[in-house]
């Protein structure tokens, strides 16, 4: 259950001559990957940025990947035991430079890897780096919408996703028909109705403290989004709220 927000920024990735001989029928491994998401549990040959992990999602011939900042995706096939991608498209969210570099590494890495699936464990290897991943439903079941403190990780405006400035923390907590809100500056809350795939927010009352500009900008985005009925989807510890041209990406707090 993901909202990719993919932009038309192409990252060229390596292809292999074996993929140029015509369309290949999906191998049994490709069929078994469809509809599944895998999260990294170990990596050999490279150090990931602390607090990040690699995620790979396969669905109807499309691959979506994340290495800790932006999402990337595109068509894929599996020829023999090799993952073949031709182009990956990446979102344009700005992050700290180490995470941006990790995005670039992941895009290159996925252009030339072999894949091995054993039950719920997927191994991806390019002969220099080996990533071991576990089926997301086994590794991290979906967090509940109620009772989880969801911290804002990204702010969606149209096709753009911006990160929350360092030092600013905004969050929501839903309990017993009410929502507690921290905007990054002020706090407050109101009534909320929780349905299977939608949240309906009542009027929100907040304190009136003035803060520095970055925090006020986050507050304006959060308050401007949490109005009326929003669609929502949970993927493990990530909550996506969407309503028209605006939305929020939130992560469950430990």
C-alpha cells in the first residue's frame, strides 16, 4: 500500500546484453516476487547510513525501491537469476548528502544484480555488495492507525515531496475518536472519525505560540492538510495521508 509520488527524473541504470534479445517470459522467481515487499536485514560490502535500510517492492512488472530518502521505480524483468531494469524514476525530496549518495548507489546497484529467493528471504548480489532482505509482512507488520504516534517525515504538494527541516518534529496520535496534534510549533487536537481507508478530521484547536519560520512553515503544511476527509494507507511503519494536491508521509515512532 504505497503512494509512490514518482516524478519524471530518469536515472539511467545498467542493462545487460542478455536482455536485448527480445522479451523474455518471466521466470518462476519473477512470479514469486510479484506482490511482495522486502526490507533489508543485512548487507555485506557496504555500510548503510545509520537509521536507513533498503526496501524493494515488486508489483505487476514494476519495481519500487527506497534507500533511505527518495523512492525510485520502473519496469523490471528477471532473466535467469538476474534482475534487469532499464530506467528508474526517482522522487526529488532533498535529504542529507549521505542519504542522497546512498540513493545514487542503490539506483546503480539495482542495474546489475542477481536475485535468490528462499522462502521469505531475498538475496540481491552484484559480486561486490550482497544485500539480504526479509519479506516485509514477516519483518515489520503494519502498525495500527490508532495508538501509534505518527511523526511527519515528508510533506506532499502536488508531485513534489519535501522533507521536514532538522530540529522540527510534527506528529499525530489517534485515540478513542480524538487526535492529538503537534505541528512542529503548537499543539492541540480535535475529533476524528476512523474508517477502513479514510480519516475525517473535525475542527482542530491549537495553542497560539509563535515559532521560528521553518517550524511555522511545517505547521502551516500540517494544519492545511489535516482538513476534512483524507485517504490513508499504512505500509509497515509508514502512514501516507492524501487529500487532493496535498498530503503527508509519516513514520511510526519507536
